[in-house]
C-alpha cells in the first residue's frame, strides 16, 4: 500500500498556522486513544454509508478500541464546501469528497470528470487505481491532505429535467442546470449552451422543487436516494462524467496515527470502497426500472455528438492548458486523444 510517511506529513503540514485540535484523546480507562469524525453528504441508506459503518466497526475491533471513528452522513456537519474547510482545519478528520469539488483546493483533482472522457468502467478503474490516481494523490498530499488509494464509485452522471429531455447539445440552450461548486462543471455546461448554476448538494431538492433551476445531473443512485423523481420528470442517459469520492484525511491528524493504525484504517476503508463499487454495479442494473415505476421518462443520448460539440467549443483545449501537459498526457494515455 502506498502511503505518505508520518515524518513527511509532519514536515509538510506544520508550516501552516491556525490548525484546530483534531479530537485526539489521551487514553483513560475505556476511552479511545483516537476519536475521529468521518463526514459525507450521502443519505444513511446509501451504500457508501452502509459499507463505512461496517468498516468502522472492523477498525474498532481490530484496534481493540484504540481508535473510534464516528460517521456523520447526509450533510450533518454542513455542505461540501463547509466540510472541506473543516477537514483542512482539523475539525473533521476524514471526509468523502468528489474530486470535482476538491478541485477548488487541488485543481487537478477534477480531471476524472472531464466531459465524455471515460467510455466505460474498465477505463475508469484502470486509470483511478493506476497512474492517474497516483498523479492526483500526489497533488492532494501537497495540499496538506492525505488521500486513500481506493476511490468510491459515485457513478456515471445523468441529466434530469422538469421541462424536456436532453437529446442533443442544442437542447441545453436556455436550460438552467444545477451544478456543484466546481469550475469544470460550470465550464462544460456553459460550453454546451446551458445556464450553469452552482448550488451545494444539500440545497438541490429545494432548488428543483421551487423551479429555481430546470434540472440537475447526478448518478441514478443519488437521483433515487434523494427522491429527485418527486420534482423531475425526464432522465437523459448522457454518461457525461464519471465521478467518484476520495477518502480524504487531514494531513496532521493522519500523521499522528501510529503506522499500525494507519494501515488498519486505510486497509478497512479501501476494502469498503471496493465493496461499494460492487454494490453500485448491481444497483445500476435495477435503478432504471425503479425510476420508471416512479414516473420518470428515460432517453439515451449519443456521446459522440456532445464530445464533438465540446471539442468545437474549445473545452478540451481549455482544460488541457489548465491541467498542464503532464497531467493531460497521463489522462489521455487512459482514454485516448480527446482533442
């Protein structure tokens, strides 16, 4: 397992100032030696949280109670940007976050979300478990955070709408779509002609219900889990982005763990991520039928039309320049030349 040493992390993170306490306790009686918070924005029933709870119990047992990690799902500790700030200051010690949102701090972390980049899951996992994942983790470490090796699957993202299906790039004209707080999302949908509006995930349902936006884009699992079918009619199977969650640790908190506990925590969480990937794969086989039964109408798009529109609009050239030739070369070795 690749992991940054405690010495390197202490050296790279102690230069900062104003770091909050990490909730690390001195062992007294039955009290845990380390008490941590692990946050995410997903509902408790989502496979990520089901698998996390199992992993946290294994960690507690394997460590003989030396470390207790409490999971806070469903934005209990704030929206994504709030929780990322808490992670960086040490109020939260562990956090599941999309690389596309992490890009506000680590720009290259959004590269996995390049529009219509990955053609299938074989490409996704070869890249993110391989050279591209290594490249991104190295950049994350330089920001004072630590990323575990295995990403969780948030799935291919699909567009939903309350007004009309999206079949071609022209259907995005004057379409108000909610996107996460990420420049890559905003750039892609604006290049396709949509009005992209950044809204934190915890506020999406109300934005759809009040018609503040016409639609949104998320994997089918989140469309169902968050009951977007109550406020959206159409699902356009665009597969426009693959998105996953990094497990991020506060760098200084991670460095304080003895090596044996680092390996124990990372090993159990990485295994839980692999289990969640299998869960999502099985779930995707049934989600479409479930959403149809709830009244949603599906259509399938041609990704080449959208890829061509983005190429003509200069989207790929723009992001190649932003990421730099080295990162782009690593990416294109996995997905082929985009333009």
